[in-house]
C-alpha cells in the first residue's frame, strides 16, 4: 500500500505539473523535500540519541520492566502476542504515555525504541507484526490529554481561553483511538481466520 | 484547577523524567554514564537508518503539494463535505494533516488568525489538530527504524482513525460552540 501511495503522490504531482507547465517548480520541490528530510533528521538526531541513552539506563535498571508490570492487564489485552514481561511491553507503555502527555517530538524516540523492541519478536524481518500494527494504530490515533502545541498556537493568536480546547480534543481523540483499537482487533480476527 | 494541574504536568514531565531515570539507575547500581553513552550510540544509528525513508516521503509529499494536488483533492471532496455539513474552512487542514505536520500547523495558524481562535472555525480546527496525527510521518519513521517495508494494516487503520477523529471533532464542536 505504501508503494502505491508513494507512487500516487509522485506521479500525480508530476502529471499535474506537466499540465500547468510548472516543471521547474517540481524540480525545486524535489530538492527542497530531500533537503528538509535531512534537516529534520539532523534536528532530531540529538534528541533521539539522548532519549535512547536515557532509555538504556531505564532498561539496565529494570525500570521499563517495572512499568510494564504496572499496566499489564491493559497491555495484555491490547498486545496478546507480546510476552507480558518482555522489554518491548515497557517500551510501548513509555511511548504511549509520552504521546498522551503531548510530548510531541520527544515521544518519537520512545516510539522508535518500542518498535525496535517489538522487532526482536518479529519472525519475518521486513514485515510488520500484529503487535507493531496495533502499536502504530494506537500512536497515530493520538490519544492526547494535553495538546501542548495547539494550546500554544491558540494563546499566540490571542484566545481568551487557549486551554478550552482540551475537553473537545480529548473527546474527539478518545473516539478516534477507540475506532483504531476496535478496527485493529477486528482486522486481527479476520486475518487469522483466512 | 484540573487544567492548570495538567499543564504543570506537561511542563514538568520531561525534566522530571530526565532527573528520575538516572537517579533510579544510580540507586539500582547501574553504571549510568556508560549505559547512557551505549544507548545514545544506538540512537544515532537509528537516526541514520530512518533518513532514506524520510527523504522518500518528504520528496513525494512536497512534489504533490507544489503541483497543486492538494487543491485538486480539496475540490473533489467539496460535494461530500457540503453534504455532511462540515465547515469548508477546516477541510484543507484535515487533508494535509496525515501528510505533513508543519503543513497542518501552518494551516491551523492561518485559520486561527483569520477567523479568531475562539470562533467555531477556530475551535473546530484546534480540536481537529489535537485529535489527529501525522500518520504518514509516524509510519515512515517507526517502520523505517526497524526496516519494515510491508506495513500491512497499519496505514489504513491510521488514516481511518484520522478520519474518525476529524469527524468527531467537527461534530463535537458544532454541538458545543455553534
């Protein structure tokens, strides 16, 4: 599916540009896109390295295992195929917590860590496991308690009640997370039957 | 009270973690400096590993947007959004959201400036931004980090939950603020 989306974005863009005779702009877009990606990685590199370092301490001191044990009933239901005491479980929980607290970019390295731990349980490298799909589904549905960036933008625009968005955003993201979890569960069941 | 508590938590969460984890490590007798360096080294390798995936996705998204693909998508979606009673102003935000985090933030900023942060459009746009995610980016980075190219059902479910989050935000805001 990613193959098709990637091709669709590129091909439709280039065809459209051909219709409106804006090939030079497309060339600029290619250069700018590639440069932006590298700029982002450079900006993110320090942060990823820093969090990975902290997480190594957390793992060596069994903090992640402790974390995993606390939320075991919930995660056992969400990730039935991950051993409850496996470090992957703790990493997944840490990443989900960071996302819920609205840590944004700080949550990304934790998510990457969780994916690496989940990959240790992967018998077919290169293909996503059920647990990876569930984890990504929960992450992309973004159950956020405090949308920090949005509140900051609203305050900057002169809102009388910048934080007034917390309630509606929390309700909407709870609904979308529920939709993601239910669909994921159904998908698992259907794909197992096949 | 609840809100100020939550804001305090989000402000202090990172410093508290950065103090707490090494402290816990010391108490448990871990050689924290060596462990940190070891982990950070792996982190650098991860950053390099996700780069090709990001380049692929960023170039495609940028080409698509530059050529006006977004506007075309928007025009195609208009009859549907009208029928559902969705404010047309927030539709561009919903379409760009899964593709580009900075793009969606700049659209949200524009909407807040133009319509006011406390208007129906401003509230709806804020709720949409807060309840959806840059799905394509998350999938690119997360799966890129472990070299997974067959993402199976992760992408459809991610896009589906963005759609549900968008519709829920529109509905809730139209009930609360219209």
